C-alpha cells in the first residue's frame, strides 16, 4: 500500500470513529426524547407541535444525518472490500453514491419536518 493510500485509510478510519462518537450522543438524545414523549403521553400531533419549526431540533437532526452519512458508507466500504471481488474504485464509487443518497434523503426529511412548523 502506497503512502497516499495509507493516509486515506487513516483519515477514513478517523472519520468513522469521530462520526461514531457523534452518533452515540445523537442516538442517546433521540432515544431519550422518545422515552420522554411516550411516558408523557404525548400524541404524534403534540410531538410535531413541539418539534416542528424548531431550529434547534433541525440543527440536531442535520448533525445526526451528517454523522450517518459519514459513518455508514465507510463501514459499507470495508464490508464490500472484504466480501466482494469488486474493484476498489467501484466500491468507492458505490459508497460515495450511498453517502450522497443518505445525505439527500436524510436532510430532506429533516427539512420537511422543520417546515411542518410553518417556519
């Protein structure tokens, strides 16, 4: 493996570890919020009323989506490289496309949910 490849792999390794740390926090907040809402007896309409239109929740879920967009394709890349005979360039392209799709769909959902609040 050449020096640029080692640097790329090291950067991807670091990006996946950092995104995992962000995801751990996001998942804890997300699940904690769900437990709070369910135990509080909130309906779906009440939850939307509290969360939709909130810039803080939009920012939170945008960070969540970006962390998933970084983390998942790197893991998928490792799996595809180990489990298939696809050329590395093809694997990288597929994982890049997966990242673009995750970012697009995730941010679209976050934005549309934010817009439910009439912002």
